[in-house]
C-alpha cells in the first residue's frame, strides 16, 4: 500500500464516528478469519470492475470458496453468479438487505443466525454510503468492511483510496490470506 494512507475525502462529514482505514490487506483478512458469520454483499457494479481473477464477481466467488462466506448478490448480479456456477448465493435488494441486517432477530439468508461481519464490494457509492449509514447507527453489533476503492466513512473499516493497480493487488492479497488460513 502507499506510504501514506488517504481517505480520498476532504469535505464529506459523516459524523463523529468514521471508518478506520485498513492499513494492510492482512488486517482485513484477519478480521474476516476471526468472524463467526460473514456476509459478502456484492453489488451491481461488480461486473464492470476488473481484477486478477477476471472481475469482482470472480474475486467474490474465490473469496467465498476459501472460507464459509454467504454471498448476497444485489441487482441483476445474482444471475451472473449462477452462470459461473457459484453456490450459496442469494439475490436480494440492497435496501431490503440493509433493513434485515439491522434486525437482531433476523436469522440470515441461510437461516444460520445473525451475521457478525458484513463485507461490501461493487455497489454504487451512494447506495453503499446510505446502507452503511443505517447500519452504523442502527446495528451497532454488526461490524462492516468496505473493500471498494473509495473511502466509505460509514463503514467500520474501509480500504480508503489507492490507485487501481494497487487496489487490485490488495484484493488479491486479502483473498490469498483467506485461502491460506482456510
């Protein structure tokens, strides 16, 4: 990662509680390895984002197969996951998912109980910002991580801003660490 962590935000005020920057990919992987139940939320922009695995959908499939992770595909992306043979993928609206995640009695998409970590990637910035804002304020026991290439002040942890090539490498290192620990 860059020598100096940057949020990429200069004027947006999210309130007194803001996301911590993830200093190294190993930190994100460690947080995911310690979580009991992980929900990986993949948005409609994932098909447009290129990574070492192909696109963000392929990276999400690789990430989910390395550890027991439930994938929530928003928008039209669930069909793309099915075409690629991914299992354990659930299609749901991002706004409905945000409402469900704040409910402590919700048993999850797979009826396995509430999630303790939600990881977001590939959503339009404004939607992710809105959902993370709701979760920050109304689901205090849920930890959130944004793996997008932009700083999300309403997440618990965010990668912040880094150049595209560096961000692709960071994602690959996170998934490699998950595979090594799985």
